[in-house]
C-alpha cells in the first residue's frame, strides 16, 4: 500500500526532527560566535519548545484523517519557521558582513529544504515557504532603515540577488508541484491499466475454463459413443462414417489442447520432464503416424539420422514429440507433391531436427509472423488449409522453454525448412534395459464404484465402460447426494466430477474425507472436463493426485479405478494383520 501526500509529510516531519534540532544548535553557536549575547541561547530554547509542540501535533495526526488536523499543523509549521528564521535577523543586524552572509545562506537552505519536503501538499508548502521568503526579502530593507548612511548600491545588488533567488525558488516549487501531479496521474493511470490487465487475465482464465468444460462435456459423449460403436458389428460404409467422426473429434480435441498449452505457457506453469529418449524409435513412431496421409497425397516422407547424432538423448519426450508432430503435420498439410525430409544431426552442443518440404512456402515478410499466436501467413491459407495458427507459436515457446530454438528458412512456392535445435545431452546407457511398468493388477473381487457426475450421459458412459468387468456402481448427480450415499454404504473407489450444481466435487471430497465415516479412506479419482493447471492443483490440494479429463479414455479409466482399489485393499489387509 502506498502513502498519500499528507502521510509522507507527516512521516518526513517526524523523522527530521533530530536533524532540525542539530541544525538549530549549530546555528545558535555560530550566532553567539558572531555576536556573543544571551539571545542565541534564548532563541534555541524557544525553537526547541516549538519543535516539541510540532512533534506532538504531527504524532497525533499520524495515520489519521487529514482534515481535523490541518489547521493546527499549518499553524505549527508557520510558528516554527518564524522562530527559526528570526535568528537570521539577529545575525544580519549584529554579526557584521559574516553575519549577513550566514543569515542569507541559512534562509536559502531552509527554502530549499521545505521545498523538497513539503511539495506534496500546497497548503503546507506555502506555510513553510512564505515566512522564509518574507524574511529573506526583508533583510536588505532592515539595513536600509537601520543604517541610512550605508551605500544604497551594494544593498540594491543584494536585494536584486535575493529577489532573483526567491523567484527561482518559486519557479522550482511550481515545477516540482507540476511534476508531482504528473507523477501521481501517471501512477493512477498505470494502476488503472494494471487493474484492467488483471481483470482481462481473470476473464481470459474464466473463459478458458468455461469453454474447455462446456466443449469437453459433449465431446465426452461423442468420443465414448464412437468407442462403443466400434465394438459393434459394422459394414464398410459405417466404418467410414466412424472414421470421419473420429477425425473431426481429434481435430477439436487438438484445438482444446493447444489452447490449454498456450494458457499454461503464458501463466508460466508449463512443466517439463527429463527422460531418456530413443531418437530413432521416436522418429519411427512419427513416420508411422503420417504414413497413411503421406500415401494418400502421393508424397514421400524420408527420415534420416546422421551417424554422429547420439542414439539416445535426455529431454522431455512428450514435448519433443509434440513439436515434431506439429512440424511434420504442417509439412504434409502444405505440400501437394514431392518430398518431405525429417533429418537429425549434431550441431555443436545441440541436436538439430530439420523438417523440410517442397510445399507452398512462406513469403519473407511473414517468416516471423507465423510464430505469433492465432496467426498464419495469409488469410487465404486459413481458408484453404484450415488451422488456428497456434501450433507454431506453441512449438517455438516450448523449444525456448526447453533451452533451444525453432526457426525457419523459406521462399514462396519453393518450400520451407524448419530447424528445431535443442541442447544435446546424451543419455547414459544402462547395463540392462528398464522394464516397462507392469499393468495394474485387477482386483480379485468385483468393485463397487460410486459415480458422481451431474450429466446423466457421462454417468451412463462410465457404467458402460466398467460393466464388462462385472463391477457394480451407484450413481449420484451432485456432491451433496454423494456425501449422503457415503454415509450410508461403503465403496471401493469414488469417481468424482468437479463442476456440479450445489456442492461441487472439491467440497464433496473434502467433506467425505473430513468425517469419520465409511468412506473416509476410500480412494477418489477425479474425472472432469476442467483441464486447466489450476484445476489439477485444486485436486492436489485435497490429496487427489489422479485427475482424468474428458473425453474418457476407457483404458485409463479402468486402469485408474483398478489400481486405486487394489492399493486400498492392500493397505486394508496390512492394517487388519497389524490389528490381529
């Protein structure tokens, strides 16, 4: 929280009291040396008393509203200034030429001091500035009246000099005040812009959350229905229709995942893994993915790995595959005939992946624009080939976050070559290959699953997926009903949605685990259309580590339910044996 002008004046006034008293004591000593008499000591006593009153008034005003304290504070400032500058009259009249110089310097320094400390508020500035200025202007007049025989010419020069200084001081005050007002206005404008940006960011996050939830929920029904249809007898025409639907759903899910990746990157919450990756095996997998598309378009996809390139590297396999998939996908999309090359070679301390095609190419002026979110080289490109313009933007950001870079060389109608360079860290060869993780053992007895979801279609889909295993299920359409059911009977595992009317999944899970009931230790698996990183963190905060997103992957669903139930049963057996 920042101070306003009044609070700053109060703070600096209280903090500067010691300095002012030290300066007053020094001024009194110099005045006594210039002209010994009791008056400098009396002046110092009066000034100390005025300062004590001033400290009392400003201490009372600290942290309070300015209005009730304004008049006594201004009066105290004027009284202190009048008393302090009165010593200059003593020095001017009785201290000789040295006294006149010292008097003028003292008041000039005081004017500079109050200008720097009081310019936050005009009233307080004028209360401190005007008495000092009047004293300074009156000193030459005192000499003219008190010493009429003194030559008028030197006093006229002194008077002009003093008036000039006061005029410059007033100009400085005005400039300081104008600068202060401009600074305050700029600060307010910056704060307003920050507030707008924060509101826009919150609105964007909310929009992403709503869109991903509202699209994933019906997509769950579409994709799951396609899975069920594939298990039924189909003729060739029906299989073709199923393939078209699956292709369309993959495109939509790809768009959703791109938007989520972009939001994670912008929020700085994109996490990376470091695992050994077999380069040749990954490239063979990519080649297999695009084999049908390449054959259909009459293209040739050629993959080559330079001999000096390491066979295995340490990197994030998921993100590397994502970048290469996007580059090869674009090459296939924008190439109508010819060759597509995917090359890997060592480039110093880096490993270079090059994807070159003989497609439509990119104009020189658009080479950087294609890496901007939601941008493509031309509007006609979007109309003809489709796409959102997110893939390359996300790929470059991922490459940079992984310590590398993504660049391009291209000419219009001559093809393009994209260069992905990543730090080359060769994986250490182990004596024996690491065994693949074993599939979770299926529970010996049928499970009883509590399915909590506010959409009837989603509940029905889950029941159809687990039905072949002979598992039983109970359904709840909101969190409150799930809590009630958990009080009445025990379940082997709970499948919990997140966003539901009334009590949501987070609150329901917290309530189930927070009470000493039948299902306090029952494993909870989250199955939700809320796929943002913040949603996963919300589940993690209440101890739910397994979060499945819609559309439902049948194998992941069954595997998660079975493994959690098996672990819970194993823990239960150990506890029973210990109790026995």
